[in-house]
C-alpha cells in the first residue's frame, strides 16, 4: 500500500521534473522561406490589424479547426483594442481536404482585396468538418466578386500553392504540431488562447521585447 | 547521452499516467498522443485499438480504413461521447481508448490496410490526420517514413510558451538563455520542494539512525543549537554530494546511477554500515584521524571536528541513499544533462539535497532538545542503533547476495541479539520486578526465529515457518520456474516476438537490469510467486535486459517508450503492441501482476453499435 503510494509520488515527481525542463527548441530549416523574417514580414502574406504596429502576431490556422474558430473573435478583439498589433494570417490547411479548398479560396480573394471577408466568413462556420459546399456557400455570401475569385484562383494557382507550401515549411520549422498556433512577438504559443490569455501574451511579448 | 536523456524525459511526459498538465508547453506529437495497436479477434476480425493520452480525444467519424487499392472498408465503432460545444457542432469523440473492428470478410489474411484517424487536445489544439499502414500478416503498424527533420538545435529565435500562465518570467534578467529556461529562483525552489517530497520516502530512513548516531556521539554537549549545527552540517554535505553528482553527470555523461548499483558499490555501502555498527557497539570511537583533527584550527577543536565528521557522514550518506531514490534522481539528472549548464545543474541538485535534508535538520534540532541527559541509557540507544545499522548492512547486501545468504545473515543477527539479551538476563536474573522476565521473553523472541532462519537458509526453502514469524523474504529458488527469453537488442526481441506469435502465445515483456533493485524485489515477490509462475506457463516471458546501458538496450527501451526498469508490458497473442493501460511501471506486487495477466485472455465479446 505504502509502497504503491510512494511509487505514485515518485512518478508524479519525475513527471513534474520533466515538466520543468524547457521544451520545444525550434529548429530552422536552411531555406530562406522559413526564416523569422519570412514568418513575420512576408509581404505577400495576408495581414490585418495595424500595419505599423509595434508588435506582430502570426496566426497559423485551419478552416476546419474548431479551436481556431473559437479563439478567432478573442484574437480579433485584442488586436482591435490594442491598436498597435499587426496580425499576419498563415493559412495552414492540415486537418481536412476541405481545409485546403477554403485556404485557396481565401488566398485567391486577396487579389481583389477581400481576404478578410472570406477569412471571416469561413471562420464563422462552427464545426470541425465543414465540407467544400458549405464553405462555398459562406464565401458567396461574404460579398466577394465570385467570377473574379474563380479567375484569380485559376490565374494565380501556382502562387497560391507556393504560399501554402511556404506556410507548411514555416510551421514545420517552428515545430508546430497542430492548429491553432500563434507567434506573439518572440513567443511561440502552441494552442488556442482566450481573450485574457491573448492579452497576457501581448503584454509579456512587449515586456520581453523592451528588455532586449 | 543528452539526446537519450531527452527521449526518456519525453517518454516520462508522454507515459500513460501523465495527466493533462503534462501538456503545459509544447504539445507532444500526434503519433505519441494517439497510439494504434492491431490484433485479430477469435473470429479473425481485425481489431484496431487506440490508446489516447489523457486530455486528448479522437473523432469517431474520422476513423477510416482503406484497402491498399483505395477501397474504403466498413468499420464498427462504438458510440462515442457527445461533444456539446457550439464551435464543434454535432460530434462524437473518444477519450482514453477507442477501437474499431473490421469484419473478417473485409480483412484478408495478408496485404496491407491504411488506417486514418484524427483528434484534438482539450487544451485547444487540433492534430492533423494520422495515416498508418497495417501489415495484415504480421499485424504490425508501419509508421510512415518521415522526412528527417534537421537536428534540432537550441535557437533563441522563438520562445516556447504555455497558455494560461504568465508567459515567461523575464524579471531580473535580460539574458536570452535565462528567458528560455525559466528563472533561477523557480528552478531552485522547485527542486527544493521535490527534495522535500523525497524526504518522506523510505529511502531516507537510514539517514535517521546515521544522524542519530552522530547526535548520540556528541553526548553531553547535545543542545538544540548543537543538534541544529550538526544536522545542518550533515544535510549541507549531503546536498553537496548531490551537487557533485550533478556536476559529474553533466561533465562525464555517464550513468552514475548504474555504477552506484554495482555489487562492488553495494558491498562497500554495506561495509560502511557494518563499520558504523561496530562503532555503536563501542569497538572503537568513530572519529577523524588524529592528524586531521589536529590540523583543524580554531579554539574548539573537538567541536569543529565532529561537525566535520557529520559533514563527511552526510556526504557518504547521500551516496548510500542515492541508488534508492533512483527514479526521481534520474529525472533530476535528465534536467541537468539537458540544460548542459553545470552551475545551474549543480545548484538544482544541491537544492534537491537540501530539500531532502530539511526534515532531518528539524529532527536534529528539536529531537536533540528532547533527548534527556546522557546516562547508561545512551549506551543502550547506541546498541540499538548498532543493531539497526547491521540490519541496514544486511538489507543493502540482500540486493546482491543470494536469498539464502540474506536469510542466514538475518538469522545470525537475530541469534546474536537473542544471545546478548540472554546474557543480560543472566546478569540481572536476581533483580526484582518483571524486568528480567521481559528481557528473557524478548531474547527468546529473537533467538527462535533467528535459529529457524539459519536452519532454513541452510536447508532450503521451507519458508512458510519464517513467513509465520514475520521473517518473510519470499520463496527462494522458484524464480527459475518460469523460463524466459533474455534479449538485449531489438533484433533479438523481434525474433522472440515472432516465435511467440507463431506459437500463438501471449507475451509478457519485462524490462529488467541487474542494477535495478526493484527488479530484484519483483523477481522474488512476483516472478517467484508460484501462482504467477504457474500462469506464466501459457505465456512467453521475454526479458529485456538493460544491465548494459548501450545503444542496443536504449533502442529497446525507447521502442516501447520505457523509462527504465522495472517495466512490464502485456501483449495479447498475435498482437503487435501491448494491451492499452496494462503496463506496469515501477514495482508491483503479485496481485497486480496476476490481474494484468487476466487481461491477456479476456472473453472477446464485442458490442457492435450502429449509428
């Protein structure tokens, strides 16, 4: 009895000790497209918030990721209230086939300046397994010029593919395991956050940047 | 070395007992969260079983099985839990375990199938789908070939952080490395706390008589202050020994724990206790050599001398107790080796040692005040401690000497005690009161089982008698009853598993090592148990021997995410991986073991459930 108890304690202890250790050193592939510069300041990546903000948040997400969708309004709210945050969107469709479809549509909408509208429309559909048809339905109602979108999707197919591949490589280089993931300043956050947690992350990132 | 330790640490974090907090930072890779095992039911239906780390779930409708030609196969899955959340919609999920069954008609005897599944962590992250190929002939789950990631090198480019808690405490330092590793104070205090927890394990018991011995020797000068000084010296020295251990590990990269458990080291520890005991019996005074003492400057020579003595004893005690607290100590050493920061590692282990010693300081200080003035009782106390020390010596030695020798020595100890008491009785038999008869009774209580133990040790395992008198040391010699296959490489293991599969037998895979004390105990109490031995007859027992810590044995352990021996895995016949939630980690008793054996042959009734 006692022995079992003590063993459990020892295991707990070992666990806690293991937890103490710093984890997740990020690795960086050699390619230029996974540099921190490319992750933070890729001019072709869709961005929101204040373009001249003093802090950058990068969000890696999937249009079939329920946690991404849950966290999205909180993130948008923090960005809006703060006023000094630049928000970079990295479409990272890894969960379903439809996710890739959604990501391509959103990136194609960027050519007519409607990325935000399509992105928001797709993020607003709750659920982990939204099929392409339902995504298309939401996109059509987002106020985007559909014929133009189809044309851009066709004409810029290579660029869009490149973009998605780049995001994949960047996520990989950051050792991200799933969606959502965020880069807040110099912090890498590997899960969804709440409003309060986003605010805390932003404050900590600023504090950390000021110390440098 | 570092990589290996890191892997162990990861295995520790990912082990099934890990609770949700194990997630605090970077979530583990999906492959480690959702583990798939494949077996065949009695009717040849293919059974896919998942073990899901706590805090994660698998989507019911994301489980798909396809033939190699891409044709989707129907699967039976049990009803899942409903996930009621607006952002999730209508979804059924599985926690902890999940299974899917493919009908015999749809699962040919050979060829391959592709299994796809997907899940999320409650913490707020969704994993990409996982694809696994199952070889139907061997039922092996083949991991996809992953493009080798470039070796991870510490990069200060991004800082890993966790949700919920303040991101990183950057106060007090602008050093990027420190930012990366959390603050010094938190490290030190954490280790201090862990040490304090360790202080309440039986491993620390020997420290009490040792310290008591030191305090008792200090005789009439024993005040609370003096007790505090002595015990602090003792504890600080003990902590220093751990710090030294940390430095040695950080520098040498050797497995000192394994070295500390060699017969030679154990023999020496035992000898130390015998020496201590002899000193307690008054054969000599345990003191520093005269030359050392005279070299010690200062007005109060004797005093500083015995404080130094306490220190030396403390240092030695840490080494004695070290092997006993192996699992947590190993985890601490992982931390040290991983940070590769000698100073910080040493400081952390010093804090661990201090934490372990804090109750001793309390005992030395307040216990000292409670000890009455010296008198004849002191020599009695000394003798009792001497006895305890001899017992400790035998106990330590029992790890490396045969069972009968332990029994013999224990018997000798009891007989000696009985004889000593008997002589005492003869001296006082004229005295009035119940005192002499009490002594006689105790003397006989020691003499009889002692003599029985000696006789028993010579005559072999007529152990029941000793169990009756509380001298239970378990049956002897029976351990050989269950034959086993000893493997030290993954190749040998595959071969043994293959043979077991051909015979259609279930497999018990036991990770053991000569230097593993708990394994020795389990050899006696579990594998030596007649009922276990009987039950193991229908099972192939494979022992992965990690006595030599080399690349082969490390691979062997990492293959099953084994942190260290003793660990026992249970695999059903023709299965390729263990039965979920049956692994025994750390010491277990025969009853637990038998219960796990029961799970090897359960009645495989499957409750099919439609939508």
